[in-house]
């Protein structure tokens, strides 16, 4: 029979398969629905194959930026138990071309990386906001199309760029604003994630201070379990993000991110959430307390405790305006007629915030047993559209590193296929769940935070701040402030 008789041929089949490859698995509306309801990290696959930014390798970007100087954070490839915070790193101003030359171990003696042996150091150009990096090339913003995830008009203008060498990483932290979408462009990054209800086990601290970042005192890839014994209870989720994949990080999930290939490039955007209105009040309280106490302690050396990414003025007057602005914005958003009633502590010591006129449901703090939490998680996963194009990030091994040779490995869990500072990091999500033993963990965490040698048994400013600006404390203070302000209006 002749091929033109209308019969379905192999060529037709191949053409149909090829066409199917270019159909995105989720519509923008469905992707946004997933992002606004999903309570665990997940990887979107086959959603960015037509983004021009998929070709943004470091070499390509070096040609686009044409010798533009970028600040690189330099860290050491060491394996001790202390986190490498940004306040302990060095910094280098260099071009991407110079970075790539150094990264190939062909660094010139006179180059900007001359003092950094490639075998001993890593380099990270992190937190590069598109609006400043490409200020004279704004057309490039359109190469990033977050509109495919249900956010019309969001592109590179609301994004940041991250370029690193092997070993480059961010200390373990949570972002107090919004949820996070991360597009991996070049190389692979390993993500270590921990759920919000495990916060007491991560020993949170606000030193170094950075707005909207709560750091962990723990080096999660080489933890000191004697100093931080509660950490073994934290449920680590691990995944390796590969080029072409987009990771969704829900609100308040802790994350430690490390580059595991010679060069990595990724792009992210923080998605605003309804809960951010209260989070801004909590951040303003934290900012005022940290700046007041640390400046009083050492007025001539703010860089010892202020993260290098924080460039704003830190005077008490400025911070007062910042706090008042955050409270006013909260009340403007929800309406001053809606008053929040604060009850006395319940028998288990937890403050319960009740609401009037069905407002602020996200402000209610409850204790939930781990049994109920498990049932809720199972129920949620059953209703989620997981499959080949949406891969859940699941818990990894809980073995302590001392029993596994130090560094945690992937355990086969890899899956292949502000406008102030960080305000861009900013719909519906469940209220934060808390494990039944979390209050005891907070007490033990604060106790271990203050543990020092007998000859040095004193309470430091940082010890006090760890208690005063503990996320659970600032949440209660924010609610009391909002209540008092709304009652006066």
C-alpha cells in the first residue's frame, strides 16, 4: 500500500512524540495551584525547555556582561563543624571571565584570585539581583518566564542569579518571607532541606544578622552532635537539582545548598505570600533588638555581626520607622476594625491567638501531635499531582555523619529527570505545624546555645539575642504589638 494512502506511519509517530515533548505538563494556573497549596519541596520537570535563560551558562554570561566586575564570596574547602557564615569569608571583585580562568586552575599571578589556591578555595557570586547586574541590558529580563508558573509579568526583574565553583555553598537557613522557585541552569546543586516544624532542632540564630534570613548554628553536613544534640531529630530531605529542573521550596523550609559540579548557575525568585505581612513585623522587631544590643556592645565594628549583604543604615531612629511602617502596613492590609484577641498562656505554656471576624487565621499557633502531622502529610501527598513531571523531595537517611564517614551522601535520593532588601522574597498555605516535643526542644536548644567552658560561664549578648529573637518569641511579640496598635485605632 502506498505511503500517501492515509496510513499512520512511524514518521507520524515520531513527529507526534516530538510534538508531545514540547507540551508543558502543567498550565500556569495548575502550577500556581500546586505552589500555593503544596507543603513539601518538589521538583518541576519539563517546564522551562523553551526559556531563553536555559542557555545562560557562565561562559555565555561572561560574554553578555562584557567585563563587568562582580563580587565573589571566597570560602575554604574545609570540613570542620562550624558553618562558614558570610562574615567569615573573604571577597574578590572580578569578571566572570577571570572567574572561569581561575576555576580552570589557570589563574594568573596578577589576577584578582591570585591569593586563592583553587584546590583550597571555592568562589560564589551569589545574590546577584538582575536589576543591578543587567541594569543596562533590561531586555534580558524576558529570558526568565515565571509566568509559566502562574505569576504573570514576573520575570528576571524579580529574580536573582547565583554562579559558583565546586564546593560553594550557603549556610543552612530559612527565609522568613515567601516561598522559593529555583531554576537550575548549569551544573548540579545538592539541597539539604528540613521542615519548619524541625526549627528547634536546627538551633536558629540571628547572628550574623540579615533581614529575612534565620541561620542555623549547625554545619548540617558535618554537625557537632555533642554541642547540638537535638539535631539528630531533624528530618533531612535531600535532592540533587539538575539543569532544566525547577525546585519549589515551601515557606519556612530550612535549606543548605552546595555546588557539586565545577561550575553551577541557577536563578531564583521568591514568591510573596499572605503570611509575609506579619513576617515583616517580626523582622522589624528582630532588626531593632539585634541592632540595638550589638551596636551597644561594639559600636565600631558592625561588620562582625552584620551580614555583608546588609547595607542599610542601622540607626535606632531608622529601625523605629521600619517597625512602625511594618505594623501600619499590616493593619492597612487587614483593616483596623479587625482586632486580634490574645489569650493567656494555655496549660502547656503555649500562647493561643484567637481571631475575631475570621481574620488572621495564619496567626494561630497550635501544637499538633506527630501522629496527626503524619496523617495530614499522607493525606496531602495522596491529593497532590506527583508524577514524572512533579517529583516530591522525600526524607533521606537519618544516620549521624560520625557513623557514615563525615559528609552526608545522597543515598540514592537524587532525581534526574525585598522592594527593600529581599522584599521580592516575599496565598494560601497551612499554618506552621509544631511537633509535640518542640517546646522542650526550644528550652534545650537555648540551654545548649549558652554552653561554654566552665572558665567562661557568662551570658553573652548573642546568648541573650538567641532567646529574645527566637522565631517563636518574635511571633508572639508581633501579635501583641499588632493587637495593641489596633485597639488604639
